[in-house]
C-alpha cells in the first residue's frame, strides 16, 4: 500500500481555510484522481496545520491516478485556501 501525504507546515502569518480544503479542494483532487481512500487532518498542534493522505494500491496506481488529474487546476486552486506551500511525501504503508 502506498500513501501520498500532502502536508502544510505551520507558518507564522499564514492562512488556511479548512472548510474550503475539506469541502472543495480535496473532493476536486479525489475526483480527478479517482481516489476514494482519503484522510484529512486538521492539525491542533505540532508541525503541520493540515494534511491529506491519499492511499493507492501501488506506485504505478498512484502515477496513473495523478496522470489523470489536471495538475495545473489542482495547483491553481491552492491560493483559494492557503498561503502555505505544501510539502509532499510518498510512503510505503507497512502496518
């Protein structure tokens, strides 16, 4: 199992609209990628103000899903909910 995490580092003076992220951005991305297994975190403390975790059966499945999406539209939508530059991490889930 592969997990793609999109993390938003807590940054002084930054803004983040959790409602827009949950209600608009994540459904747009999941729909374009054809992904139904998504978790959304709202950071209460720690390094990240928010995160989304997408699960895929394999690296190949992740690459295929991401190639179906409109990367420009996804990237352009970021300004609608945050001023934070996201950090991405791909992980193999082993447990």
